[in-house]
C-alpha cells in the first residue's frame, strides 16, 4: 500500500513538472580558473607585456575547451577577470583593453577576419577557441571605447573602460556582448550609460541571458531578465569573494537559481587566498558544484542540463508540488502541519544583538533538543521549529532576523531570517564565519516577508549545499523544511531582497 501511495505521488509530481520543462538535455561546462595575475598590477605595462600575461590565461582556456569538446560540450563559461586579472588602476588597466564592436550592428568573426580591427588579439584567440571546439564560448574581458569631450560623461582620458562579457557562437562569430552594470568598487571601469538586457539564441537550447558577478544582487539587470524577458537560462561569469555565513558563492548562487527555477551557469575565479572559489551549474533538476579552498588548481565542471522551454516560474510550480506532497504525507501519517503564525517558545532562549555581515541582527539562542522560537526585526518576524540530533552548550546555534538597509560594500535593502551555527560557545560569536558543524537538525523555518524575492539557503558541514524538502507560501509566511541531512547544519536562511526599497 505504501509503495502504491508513493508511486502515485511520483506520478503526480511528474504530471505537474513535465509541462514546465522539457525532457531534452545538452552538455554545458563552467571553468573555475586560477588566473595568472600581474605580480604588480599598479605598474604600467606595454601592450606586448599585457598580451604576454593574457596569453598565459588564454592558453589555459584553450586546454579547457579541448577537454570540454571531447565531452560533447555545447556551451562553456569562463569567469570574470579571468584573462587579465584584477586590482588595476585605470592607467595600468588600459594596455589590457580591446575595442569590441557591437554585434547588433556588425557581424564579425575574429578568427576568420583577424585584421578588421586593431588590438583585438584576445578576441581573435577566443573566437578561434569557440570555432575549434564547435561550442558557444563566453568569456569576460576589458573593453575600451573612445569618446568625445562633448559627451558630458566622457572620462578625462577620453575613453570608456567597460567590464564586458563576450559571446561567441560555435563558428567563432561574435554574437553578443554585455557591459557590467553594477560595478563592485571597480575604479578602473566605467558604468555604461544604460542598463543592458542581453539575450542570445542558440540552436541547441534556445535563449540565454547574461550578467556579471555583483549584478546578481540587484533587480537590474538580473531579476529583470528573468521576470520581464522570460529568460530561464543565465550565463554568470564572476570573481566572487565568499562571505559567510550568507553570501558564499555556491550557497547564494544555488539559492538564486532555485528561487527562480532557472539554469544558472556560474564560473568563478579560483584564488582561495582572496576567498575566491565556488562554481556551479545550477538547474531545477540538479546542481553540480565545485568548492575547494585547499587546492591551487582550477576545475572544469561538466554537466547535462535540461532545456527549459517555458517562461512559467518554476519556483511557483515546485511550491505547489511540495505543498501537495507535504500535505499528503501528513494526512497519511495522521499529522498536522506546524503552525505558521507567531509561536510561544517552549524554552524562550536568550535574545541578543550581534553584527553579522556588517548588519545589526536580533538573535535568539536555540536551547535543548527541540523547540519553537521567534525573533523579530522591524516588520519581519522569523520563526523556527527544530529538532536536533544532540545538544551541548558548546554547539551554540541562534536564529537571527534583520530587516533594513545594508550599507557596506554596496547599498541595498534586505530582509533575512537565518538559523546559524555560532563560531564558539559565546553569544558574541554568532554571525561569524563557520564552515564546520556536527549537529544534524531537522527544521521548519518561516517568516512574514514583505518581499516575494526570497532566496532559500542551506549550507552544511564542509561547504555542502542542500535544497529544501518543501518550500512556499502559506498564511502570508514564506517557509521551508528540511529533514534527514547527512551533514551537520551550518546555516539555513532566507535571504530576502526588497528591491523597491534600495
């Protein structure tokens, strides 16, 4: 009887999910690159010296394209700043930049026609890589554009510098470019005059959108591409510095992809000395990822990816599925769903304030093997019902809430509910960076969010990431549940972005 019941649920799940995405797949790759860096990036280099550094990185790219081609890869993504490195002053960056024509105006294959534009050696080599590998290739590079002093935004040196992604098709033709909109203290670069919503088409999987690194934390262009243009496959070159407990690369990027039910191809730099590591191919079906802070070597990540043909919101569809599964299982077991309104704790815990990731959170400590807790910040109230595998005073956990404007390393409004393992046994360690945990915790986490843009994160011992068993809206609260994890819980959080209040 039980087997029949579960089989029926599986069939129902398939009936709901199949209309959302197709059953066709393609092979994709991202490369986490330990870029060769200029030893002193403030020193002015000649163009030939800059090309020498860039060719070292491009030769590594070529090796990855060769390896990917043998595995049938149709599209490959390389990280932000992977070709020329970072930490440049504006004058020192200039020799690394190239003019990049607008693919909407000019059709150009640099591999076949290398002399059409001067100083385009990098574009030529990337184009030939894509052509030799018979795959779409996306790389990030520096772009320069001359401007007239009559242009009120023209920099004093008479040129714009852009942080630019370039897209080559399988023949080596330059098909798209995107200039980064949200710069992360990149003083050597300029912001383009208008935000760009760049979409390119492929013969094997349809439409892809593209943006870069810090863009993912803002509505434009990241969320806009998904919600206003119906793009469900996103290319994401990044040079992401991990910031625990809420914004490590694999943790947040997987949460972003899960929230929207998209394919997200995140290619990161690999420089553990700068806290840069963590790449992934995050899809509605699976999320292969790579995180390694010990090795100095790069990683080519290859995966089968489902073709998403619908513009429907996967997250809404999946919430319906998980709600149905949860309700059916509880009914079968004669149980009741946990209350999702304010709770009185069986053991009230200790309420305190602490800074986590530069914001002043209100925390409440978890005590005992199980309990129900709530904590509030402004209009946001966060709740958790939990059961722990063991309990000792030395393994301190706390539930934190923050509803306010984040103002360090960027300004943006967040609403966060976070169940975190503290770094030590004292309350002042709650909110610090932690990567290890031994306590297995089953939980239901929820909050009365004012925004619908909520990114669900579950991070476990050894930088393992999980997806929630169930999640969705109920009684004006957004919730998720997780049971039976095989690794100790480090963080379970909702990272909410209230874009309208930025």
